[in-house]
C-alpha cells in the first residue's frame, strides 16, 4: 500500500496523525502502509474520502486520483 504512505507524506502527516483519525494505534497504521496487515474496508473508505481519491487509486489500479461520482450525486 505504497500509495497510503505517499498520500500521507504529501499532506505532511505522521502515521500517528492518521492513526488518531482512524481510531487505531500507530503500529496498526504502520502495518497497513507496509502491507503486513490487510486494511479493513471501512478504513479504506475513510482513507479514500479523506484523501479525495478512488479506491482504485489506493490499490494502484489506476493513476487517476479523482474519485468516481457517488450514486447519490448522480
């Protein structure tokens, strides 16, 4: 999940900053970034919303950061 680290660093945030926002420990968040622990779906959604990117971008399936329109926005 290299993109998690890149996005965090682009905003000049620490792992501890993100861990507090997500309600987990810094160690857990570090494991998300390194891929040692799978990121739960609810956390992935929070991160995508926080960074204003699509889940496809987080998973490196696309290089387009812009998130898709939500169904409620259509």
